[in-house]
């Protein structure tokens, strides 16, 4: 959530930075409501001060000998009663204005970082670097991952549709083992890199989704349990970040680095007709997520390290990829700066996103009221939050099935995975 004080004091600068994003965002309604609320707050404060003054005057005059039932005391008491009536009318008005302001603030995305490339769409994203061109397979007859997976008998979509609906997959035999091996491998590497593993709840409440920015904007993207205020987690970012919601941490606790495996559930609203086959765009998928809560002074450094932690998985698997810095028009709702890792899928001859590594600065922390306190200093500060996939497991499997496909129709496993599966070939 954006800082209301920043909007109030620097409206032009805030509006200009919002305009760098795609979409139309207008802060004028917030400014108007804020002005009304502050005028009511001023009036309320003046009335409360006068009410307190009257209470003291009545006490002083009675103590000095004035008749408690005399006209002078009665007049003061009448004025006090009128003030109470006015306050009883003003307080709900002020509360309603504050609620309207907060509702509007929740719809505004984060301000892009000054270092984020300016652009209107993904076509203006900036390629930062590539890795692993020497590992791109030369076999011209590579099958798409879903075809080789079905031929090997390790995944099935037809029966999954019978059990659920389209955009679900069942992994079978070596396919299930490969998925499990990828999860374990990713967790092992990230814990070795210093992340503390957690297994959070997979069902989360509305307050948690609001804190990390999925609500109210992306309600249609998530699955809700109708009988409860619970949603299926769209990503581990939500429950892991919210472990610290409404807490004041000691500065010495920072940075906090967590990794977490969770199944993830998304409706993929608006994506119908795209990636209807295979493991790229499913309603249910597995992911290992990296989440950081850090001191603002180390935020950018931590972001670069996060990207490198995600890259390390692809490098260990020897999967070719590129790093893309997203422009302002392609940034996610809560991100101030974001790098996408895109893995090479040879069957389609394209790089496809496998991880988004975002720095939210204090955007999520303000929504979730996550603060820290420096020893010996007054007040608290908002932490900075960051996250990224380390990695999306299904997309990693797709990349393995295509990049390691052999001319004889088998798939040779990456060396680092062979100990997990106790085999070299699928």
C-alpha cells in the first residue's frame, strides 16, 4: 500500500510514477477524501478541546462557589451537551472517510523504482544476460514436454480432466518421482544458501491475501472456500510473508530468509486459450518460493542475491535461461522492481518464465503492518519484503523433459537429480 502522507505531500511525483505503469490510476479521489477527513478531524479536535475546557470551567466555578444549578453553569453544560451531539455525528463520518481512503489505497499498485526501465508493455522489457547457450540441445526433432511425458507414461491429462477439469495433470511413476526430486533438490540448495525452510498453511484468510496485495484486485484469480474465510494459497509468498503480519521485529532479527514448498492454486483468469496443454499454465502446481524480510538499507543488495539464488538452480540443472528486467508497464501489482528468469524450451524455440524475483520495498509491509525497531532509537520502521520462485517445479520439469530429450525417445536426467531418483534415464 502506498503511503498516504507521501501522496498528500508529493501528489504530482506520485501521479507521475503511477503513470509509468500500464493502466489508469488517479489519486485525486484520495486527495479529496483526505482533505475532507482532515477538515473533520480538525473540527473534532477543536470540539474536544472546547469540551475539555468546559468540563474544567464547570469544576472551577462550582469550586469557587457558583450555584451548580445556576444559569451560568447550566449554559456551560448545555454547550457541552451540544458538543457531544456534534462529536457523535462527526466520528462516524470520519471513520467512513478513512475506510473509503483505505479502500482506494488498496487498489493502487506500488510505485516503480527509479531504476526500473520505463515502458508500456512486455515488448519493452530489458534482457540483462543469458546463460547456458552451450547446453541448448541440437536435436531438431524434440517433442513438446507433454508429448514425451505421455509417451513415457509419466503424466496424464485426460484422466485428470475426468477427476477435476481441464488445466490439471496427474504425474505417474517416474513423473511423480521427478517432481518430488525437483522439490527436494531445490529445497536442499536453498537451505544450503542460507534460507530457513518452513511449511506454512496452504489455506489462508482474506487478511493475508490483502497484506501481500492479492486482494482486492486479484480475487478472481484465486480459489475460495465458500463456507469459510479461507482461500487456497496462490503462492507461498502469501502465507510466509504473513507469518510476521502485525509484528514489530528487532533490527537484529533481519534479514529473515525463508524457503517454502507449497502447492499453488490459481484460476488463470484471462489466460484461456493460452498454454492449454502441458505443465506451463495449470490451476494446481508446485513451487518452491524464496521470501525475504530485510532492512531497507540492504534491500537492493538482497534483491540481486535473490535472483542469483534462483539462477543457481537453473545452472545446477544446466538449463539454458535468460534474465529479463521488467519495464514499468509489465511490473506486477506490488513490485517496485522485478527480474524474470526465463528458461529455454526447445520444442517451441522460446524462453518461458520460470521465476519472478520481485522487490516490494515497504509496499507489502505497510499493508501487513510488519515493522522493525532499531535498538536505542525511537519509533519503528517498515521492513522491505522480497520474493521469487526458486523455482516453479512444473515448468522446471517441462524444461528438463525437453532439454534432456534423447534421439531414442528417452530423457536423460540432469546429473544433480540422478542421486535423488537413483537412475540416469527416464
